[in-house]
C-alpha cells in the first residue's frame, strides 16, 4: 500500500465515531515499518502549528478499509 492510498482515506475514531483528520505524514522506523500516522487535525482550517497535529500509533489502528481507517484513540485531542 502506498502513502497516497492511505492519504485518500478518512480517519475515524471508533470510540466516538468522529472524523479525526487527514494523514499528512507517516513516521517510519529504521526497518522501514510504519510506526505512526501524522494527522492534521480537522478542527482548525489552515493551521500550520505543530500542536494541531495528532499522532496515531500503528497499534491503535483497528481496521484499514477501502474508504476509511478506523482507529481506537482516546479522545485526547481537541
């Protein structure tokens, strides 16, 4: 799967059903495996602040579907 394939999917938190945001980057370890997704928080439009990014660890991904990525993330983002 390519990063562009992941970026086209919606990120939805299974705990509250809310859209978390859009993938803007991934963090990869030295072995080449994805460790986490960097999500642009969709709460504020055109914000370039680091605080507006959300990190979703690979272990928190529940399912990657055709149109959506389901994550199990505590609601610790605004």
